């Protein structure tokens, strides 16, 4: 970027300091051009990277991170948090986002796109990340990209397994180029025929009968999985969580009579 120019990304304008004050230029059209995989051509506009906020609440470990993504697929993670959160995703997600922004020396107004894991995962925790991502995108007018959370675990040829509760695992299989060849699905470990290296929740190694290399969802993995949709946001589908089964909570089937004096 030429000396003497700076970006104030996220407030709807590009502020260009000059000899006699600032010229405010609406950069939303140029941002849309960039997301189609092209660089904007306006004077002084040399964006080659997009600041992405990545979120995932599909597993007991909450993930929030910031990365700079470029149309050539390269991604640089600036800050991230992987916080064991159990069922406290709603309580801890905003804190995690605040911390990664602080660590990177940035503000939410600097974010230009949001990526969120769509699961599979438990109903309550999963919807926290999806709804938060959608709210940020709606408030700021940003592209929001949803990806299968299992796609963000490990890389290359592998089978990914994560805890699905009820003594089951969520799983998906991948080819050497990272494309998904099976799943996502849910199954009992003893009934799942896995191929190739297995990564994810190592606690299921004995029940699967194979070694499981520990691995979790990462900021880098989320951004990598979202790369095709970041390059062309029009290809992104709706944010539909992958629950794969009905929630654990069920409505009561009988009611106690209530009497009043």
C-alpha cells in the first residue's frame, strides 16, 4: 500500500489521508469484488487480504480466531482461542471473541467476513456459534460462511471422529486432497468401519479398535474449509446447523394436574 494511506475497515468507508484532509470512499463494492476472487482496481485500493473471524461451538472446546485470508488461498492466523467450555458456550464465546480481537490489536469493526462451524454437534452448544456469526454478519453487512466442523479437524487423507454423546461419535472421511468422501454421520464406534489415519477424540481409540491421533477444530482449519466460499460468497449456502439427530431434551409426555384452592 502506498505510504501515507491507511485502511479503516469495517465502518463502511475507506479513509484516505491526503494533504488537505480525508476523502471517504464507500468500499463495499470493492469488497464484494475481492470476494469474487479479484482485486479491486480503484486508486489506492490494493486489498489482497480479508480479515476473517472464525467461530466454532460444535465440540466441548470453543474456538474463536482471527485470520487474514487471501484469494490465492493463503491464510495467516493472527490470534485464536481454544477454550474447554463444556456446555458454557453462550457464556464464553463473547469473551473469547473479545480476547482474540485484543490479542490481534484489532476491533470488531475491522472484520470483513465471518466463518462458523455448522457441526455436527449438540443442539444447544452448536446454535450459539451459528447464531452469533449470523448476528455479527447481519449487523455489519458481512458475508457469513458456514462449514462442516469436521472439515476443520486435521488435514489430508483421514477419518475424523468427535464425541456425539450417547456413546456415539460424529464422523467424516476425507481424501488426500482434503475433499470429503463420506459423512458427516453419527454412529457407535464399534459399528464404524474407518479407513486411513483416524484423528479427533482419542478417547474413542479402544472402541474403534484403531489409534486416534488427538486433533480438534482450529481457526486455520475453519478458514481453509471456507476458502471456496470466501472466494465466491454467492456459492455459500444458508447457515443450517448439522444436528444429525433430534436434541437430547424431549417434551414431557404426561403432566401433573394443577389444582388451586
